[in-house]
């Protein structure tokens, strides 16, 4: 168990290193010259040279990368070209809003996904099952920005049940969380259904039924526990999907998180911010996967025994 | 196989939608009632607002007084060209990497598959956004950017299947009678991977269509005036409350195309079951 832990941690560190290499490559490829951006157009060659030296751009490439890595380890993601602020500060100030949105979306996708998945699995082959599966296909094929605008149009503009955008109260959270969670809900519904159908075939479910457990108890207590593993493994992968979705959803609803920060940076081609958000998101994904892997033996004792 | 597909209502629906949109894209110059870029003086109301659907402009006009239906029909070209080109490239890259890693094994496999794991850690849209922000995008750059983020899953699946095939006795037998690597790969391994490539080649287009639409909606995909369903929404989104058809008509088109490829791909997957093949 300790060996597995150490191996898994080591892998994560290697992947994080790889991520930093790729993001460094992206910054290096960017056509915008940071020196010109900082110095301005009218700077003298001497100023340009001194800024170049300050930024370490006169060093060989591998030394520049090591410098970048050192800065990353200290939590320094560089400076925005346009706002002249630390990217880390900008991201940290917007992280709480995004985390709130992610929490809301996870609740939505679990409620929709588990509910629809259980309903479909227990009615396998019947019209309700077909309807739910069809709906799940629509959910995973719907462009999130259109879904966001649709919910905004129906529930905020026409029915006036929710505010048109903004941030702060639970009422503000409902529509963005719904938009972000429906896509995942579609995947979870399919996954839960497949997983449950597999588990419901097994002998111990027969035994539980024979001993007089009601259908609700069989599903919730006996079956769902064993169907949970692939679902938990998926939550780790979800973070990537959510981070991509957050850019779209936050820009549609004016939600002040890091997705909106990235979107604003796109409009101004502010590469350090875009790369910084990508790096933070990728780190989040690696950590999410790590947590899901470490949680697996805790959920399923069979893995613990190896 | 085609007959089995046609008997599945979901697959049939998918095929019909794809054929209809494909035909519309091919026949755009004859089908579209107006040139997609023509701005009509009578295409805007007296206050300068877009016109709602009516007898002259069937789906109404956009913020510049252009015919929405004509732009949607030409936009189908953008979606399909990018969908086919980007996803085709992604399947080729993924297959090549997975095949080489699976066949060669050892260090080659470790390096290639660790790189694949690494790419998996990047959220597709954010990576595509960064790439699109760095290379100022044209139609083909957008396709390339999407291909560069979408090959990853293909590589993983192909790798697993190739590993399974390489261990089979008949491959050993091929080697024993002196077949070279090239012959084994092209004659004895690749044919078994065709179903997987076909399934990903279909399912992946749905992902690609959505990614292109999203990039264009964010303003870093296909640039106006070239119509794309995503950038039509990008251009007109400020009118969504007063002229919702400008958002929901292209939105419905994106949904229909992505849904069609998802349904068809899922049916193909059930039919060919490529995941079973690799296990032999």
C-alpha cells in the first residue's frame, strides 16, 4: 500500500514537471514579445536590453526553463502583459468563485446522473429507459454556450425566476451550475446505468433479494456501493471537463471566476494569464486523478488487498 | 453492416441528419436564397435591429442585415470541413502513435504513452484556447489546433489493442516465416484496428464540431465574415433577449450535427464492438 502510494505520488510529480515543460514551450512559442510589451514602443535599445536581462531572456533556453520552474515552485506565474499584475494574485482572487461553481456543478451532475441512471437501469428496455438514454445523448451533444444562453433566456429573461447574471447569492449560482452540470449529468447517467446493470446481474444481489430486501434497499445499499468505483474514478477526470466548461459558462453568465479571467485574457491576447489558467487547471486535474486513485481502495476493499 | 445500421432507429436518424447537412453544405450556392455576406438595406428594421423570421428572410436577419438562413447553410461547410479534417488528423496521429508504441513496446512505449498521459492532464478547450491565441487562427489552423488536442484518447485505445494483438500466436508465426515489421503492421495488425478507427472517426466528429463551435463562440475560432455556426452566435449574442432566433437557430444546428455523429458512432460501436476485438 505504501509502495503504491509512493509510486502514484512520484508519477504525479513527473506529470506536473511535464506540464511545466509544455506550458513553458507555449509561452516560448507565443509571438508577442514580452520585452516590447513591458518597455513600450518608444524604448531605447539600452532599456530593451536591460529588461531582457532582468527577465533572463539572454540566458540559454534550458536555464530559462529552470528559472521558470523555480518561479513556479514559489507560486509565481509571471505578470500579465496588460494589467501589469501578478497572474497568481489574479487567479487566487478569482478561484473562490470558480470553486463555488464547480461545487454546484458536481451536485447537479450527481443528482441528474445518479437519479437518471438508477431510473433507467431499473426500467431496462422500457420506454422510460429509452427516453432517459435519448435525453442523455442530447445532454452530451449540446453546446454549453447555447445551453447557457437558452437557460438564461427562458428562466431569467422570460420567467424572471433567476437574475440575468452576476454573482453572490444562491439564486445567482443555480443557472450556471445547471449549465455546467448537465453535460456531466448525461455522462453519469449512461455510466451509472451500465455499471448498475452489470452489478444487478450478480449473485449477491439475488441473495439480498431472496432475504427480503426491498428494491430501494437493494439498489441504494447493495448495488450502488459496488457501482460507485467507476463513478468516483470519473469525478477526478471531471475537473478537466469542468475547467473547460467554466471558461464558457463564466463568460455567458458574467461569473467572476478564473474562466472569465481566461476569457478576458483571450480578448486581449494576454498569454501569461491564459497559460497560467491552463497550468492551474492541469494541476487541478492531476490532483483530482490522484485523489480519485487514492480513494479507490478506500471505497473498494478488494483493491486494498490487491 | 449498413443494413444493420439502417434497422437501428437512432443510427438511421443520425445518418439522415448527417446526409441532410452534408448535402446542404455541398449545394450551398444553389440552396441558399442569398449570398451569405450580402448586407440588405431592407434587412434591418427602421431602428437598425435584426428582422424576425418572415416571408422574405425565412429565418430572419442578423445584426448586419444578412440573411440568417444563407449564413447557416454556408456555416454547415465550415463545421463539416473542420469536423472531418480535424478529426481525421486526430485519428491518424492517435493511430500512428498508439500503433508504434504498442508494437515496439519497451522504452518507446513508455515515452510515448507517458506523453499521452501528460496530454490527458490538459483540459482540451483550455489547451486549444492557448494554441489558438498563439497561432492567429484561420480555418485550417483551427482544424489543426483541434486535432492536436483530440488525438489523445485514440492513441490510448489503439495502444491497448495493439498490445493485445502483438501477443497473439499468429503474429509470432508471421515473424517465424520471415515477415518484416512493415508487413506485419500493415497486413496483420492494422486491419484489426479499422473498427476502432471507424468508431472514433465518427464519435470524434461530434467532439470536434462542439469544440470548433465553442472556439468560434469565444472569438478565437473561425473568424467572421466566414460564417460558422459558432461565430454567428458570437456576433449576435448581445441580441439574444430581443432576437433569440439568432442564437437558437445556429445552436440547434450545432446540437443536431453533434447529436447525429454521437448516435451514429454509438451504434457503430455496438455493432463492431472494437473494444472486444483487441482482447482477441
